[in-house]
C-alpha cells in the first residue's frame, strides 16, 4: 500500500489572514448610533465634530484678582476704589468705572472697560479700596474668547477613538451625545457532542466547553460586541438551525470544531455545501480552517482543540478586529529565545511563550490541547514555516496575547 | 505697601502623589464578588484557583485515525479488522480486541487496550478493515490525563487580572463563575455657579461643565466604576449635602473647583473645616490641591480649570488607580523636544504634546483653560521644577495620556 496522495499545498498564514481581512474590512462602514457621552468612550466617532461655539465663550479672568485698566496701575503702589465683585457665573455686564478696580474670580467675566487682572497675591484689599503693588500690561491674565477654539473649527475628526481628553473637549463646547460607529457584532458557535457547559457532571468521554467562553472573552477584549454564544451537537440539522440564528444576529460568526478529517465534521459538511472553502493552512496549531459567507455574513471556522481555537483567533481575526474597533495594533518584539526549539517543516508555528527580561521562554510543548498551561503564556512565539530548529539564543519575533 | 508674605513652600509633585497613593492603596483589600466568567474579564482574581480535575480529563486521541496496539503495526503495510468507531463524546469503554483497530476521532477516548493512534492520512479503510501504512510507537498521538494540569494544581493565582487566556483555562476545568475583587467605586463632584450641563442655553458668564464628564471618562478608562457624577453650586450647604451622598456611595471622591484663592471657594471652605489639607503643589497646571478624609473616604480636590483637572488626575490619581485595577503602568518615553520651551522656576510643568516620530511637539500653550486644544495632545511633557528653559532638540520625558 502507498500513502494517500499528498494534500493540496496548504495556504500560507498570511494568505489566509489576508482573505479574512478582505472579508471583514467592509465592516468599517457599519451603522452609526447616537449615544450619551459616557457611552462613547472607546468608540469610533462617526462624523467630524465642529465647535458650535467659541472657547473661551467670553472674555474671562485666569486668576483670582482685581480687574483694572493697565493705565490705572502704571505707577505702583496705588490704591483704587473697589467698584464691585464679579464671581464666576455672574453675567459681568457692569462696566468698570474709570480709575477703579473690580474684584474678579478665576473664570469670571472681565468687566467692560477693564483690560488686565492683577492677581490677588499682589494686592491688599479692605472691601472699599484695594492697594495694588505691581503694574500689569493690557491683556495680562485675560483669556480672550476663541483663543482655545473658534466656533466652526474642527474639534475632533471622524474616525477618532474617543478618549477621555476628547470627552473633555467635546463636553466643554456643550455636547452631551455623540454619533459613533456601533461595535462589530459577533456570534460564537461551538460544536461537538463531547462538550458540556460549566456546572454539569461530566460523563465518560465528555469535556467542558471552553471555546465558547474563550472566544467570547477574546472578542470582548478586542472591542467586539458578542451578541450570542451558542452550541451545537454534531447533528447537521441542529447546526444549521443554530447557524441561521447566529447569521441573522451578527456581522461575523465564529465557529469552533468540526473542520478536520474525522467522520463527523458537522461544520465542514454543512458549510462546504454552502460554498465554504475548507482546507489546510500551513500553521501549527490551527491547520484546518474554513471560511464561508452565509447571507453576506462571514463565517470563520476554527478547529476545535482549545489552543488551536485561541491561536486561530489571535493570528487570523484579531488584527482586523482591532483595526475595526480603532484599538492599537498588537504589540510585537524581537526577543532572545531562552531554549532550543524544533518546528515542523513547511508550517509556521506559534508556540506559547513567557517573556523574561529581554528573552522569551517556552510555556509547555506544542500540543494543541494544553489550554490550562496556556494561562501562563503572555506571548506567541512566531517560528517561520521554513525553520525546523532554532538554538537557544536565537532571535525570534513574539506577539503579545 | 509690600507684597504679602511668601506662601509656604509648595509641596512637590512626588510628595503629593505619594500622599494620595498612601490614602488609596488600602483599597487593594476591598470586597470581592462572585461573577459569571464573562463579567470577570479584566478584573482581579480574588483567590487562587486550583484545578478541580485533571486535564485532559481522560486518555484521548490527538488525531483523527485508528487506535491500535503498537505491536500490531510493527510491520507494515498490515490490514487489521475494524472493531468499531469512537466519536468524540462517546464513553469509549469498549476494549480494543487483540490484533484489531478502532477508528477514533480527535478528542475521543482511546479504547482500553490500545496504546497509540495511526493518523487517518497513513491508512486506507473500507469500513470492515483498515490497511495501515506506517508503524507507530506506544504513546503516539495519545494525550494522557493530567498532562496539561493535574487536579489540585494551582491554575491561576489570586491577583491575576483575568485575560481571555485565563478564561480559556478556567472554563476548560468547568468553572462558570469566578471570585474577583470588585472595581474601585468613585464619585465625581464638580462645583461652580458658572457651570451648566450640556443642552442648556448659556447665559452671560456661564460655561458648560466639562469636568464631570471628563473625570468620569478618565476614571472609567482606568478601571474604576463611576457611581455618581454630581454637581454643586458654590453654596456650602448644597455642597455639604452632595458631598455626603458621594462619600456614602464611593471608595474615593473627586471634586473639581473651589480650591483656589477666590472669595467663594466652597470646596476648600467646607473641607478645610473637616480637617482637609489645602495648599499649593509646585506644579503647573494644577497648583492648588486639596486632600481630605471624610468618614474614612479619601476626597481628592482638584482645581476647576479644565486642563488643571485633567492633568491633576493624570499625575496624582491615575498611577495608583491603574495599580488598583491591575492595569499596566502608564507608558513613558524620553523623546526629543521639537521646539524650545520656557517653564516657571520652582514648578514642575506638564505641557500638552503630540508625538511625531521620535520627537514631541507642543500642542498649544500652557494656559490651563485650553481644553479643546488638548484633544490634539497624546502625551504630557514633563518639565522638571528646576528647569526654566529648554532648547529645541533637548531630551524630555513624556507620559501618554
């Protein structure tokens, strides 16, 4: 007997990721929604926001002190009659009599006729008069309207991810709501007769379903709204039903399991019929991958081994999801490998690693079932497809989980 | 007339920040709560979590293939009778007859008596027999129970901030809920007769209240739960009432405004009576600061200029709040200043800057009212207290907003 014919050449990691990005990038033009300012934090602004008014709104004092005409304090010390007090919030419409002073608080309007403020530290007031010890030039401690922003100026551009500093600026011009792009909506759908939810007593042959919670957490962590986390047995009719619900509710669907070479590959069987591409990507873990568009909704099918699911998400989906959410790119670095590694020829390998100083050490072996051990990893170590072994001390690229 | 006596020497930025850290650090031992896994993401685990069971739970196949005894495939090709099929989820309790093969799917139990798996790629089956083209050693493609984690092993340590990879591991051992430290609860309380909420038409002398929304956003962004955002006029009775509500609901209260040298400093007037320390910190912006403990709750009082409020939060509160939330430290870097700056003697200055390549340029001037302009900044430039001018090209430390 001879071995079966060789598999068709596997697709490269970059090619597969690019196909997924091509499918998901159009979600950048998804719907917008109007939300209260507090809910806009971390969301992408959907439209340019122009200042509806000048800031400062009116001429005001930057100090607690006395508003005067500069000419009245040209020669000091000088004692001036006190013509009133302007607190912040006062209309400040009473003009300054010639040769007098008016007490002003920080942020209070400068009375008409005054052209500078003498800080309270340089004065001595008794309630009826004030003695001023220091000359000031016109404009000193006066904030002119529109010197921060002018009505009609662009304040924050469309596409900006709203940070606290934007909230400060947008609130200062009186905005209470913003139009933002809604989050990408994802549905998660795990498959496998053997998977049981938390809290059940396992029967022989059963394991707990970690992929549903893990994918949901990874999506949430990358700015995606998880609209449902479903599960299907390996029964095709059941899978079709749960898939239809997921497709109806989400912009993108993630499945796990059922894509390999076994006899009961429900995801591959159903979705290949629906025009999906199922095949091998030259990567470990996570080789068997599927990609289907159902009713316009991309369905990404990851293998079911827990580590394969997590790594597939990291490598194929996370970069474009972060871009869609406006989050920073995944952090990468070149570090020194602390121990030798072997890697299969022709497959790009992502090993779980832990950064120590400027080096990286392995966390357990390559087995794609080592999900508990993976909790100790903080990076994936990226071993190129053509590399079969690396000595301790070699430089490797890592990407943070 | 002479100037007033010099102010008492101002406290340094580091001293004031240290005092705030000393007040807030005890919040690390705040209450815990039991939450569903999905809500635990990003929270601090409150207790060590030990694996309640082995992973893998049972001996299972890492490939789709045929479970055999290695001795049956020592000489190949060999054709063996097919004694059954074990799908994932099957109990897998039927033993392998001597000299036979059983088909097994990935994750399915290894039948008693089998000691290795031949991957389907190296076989040719007809439903009644299977012809095996490659020898295998005992243990090949078999995952032994407990090789990922053993029941009783520490899985994730107390204090860990729950990331998706922890969710994956914790879900894999069947956990559906976690005990986490609750978020720090903060109340925000703005003051000032001149401040109006969004959506109102401004009267002369009034401005929009940006500090409430800006502080709330900054707190949320740093892992804090904002339990209330209140406002008080400059009336002490009103302030006392709103403050009492804030103190009753929160672990820490942030006030803005009312701490300076004006006639109507409601925050300083009320809280100094309650034992608060109010004085000057050698910093620009944000010099006037207050710190009070009311009924055991720290009350941090920031000045009311919008930029002063934001910078006070960044410099004095954000580092310890991130530490309490388990978030990474604020990113800092030494960059080249793209233009000359001047700075007041004896005061550490935080200028708003924008990073361009490996340099940093100024965003507007030092005025603490320039809140709209601040939307364009991504860093604070940290100018030491003793520095009064720096040429273009000087190296400066920046901290990301």
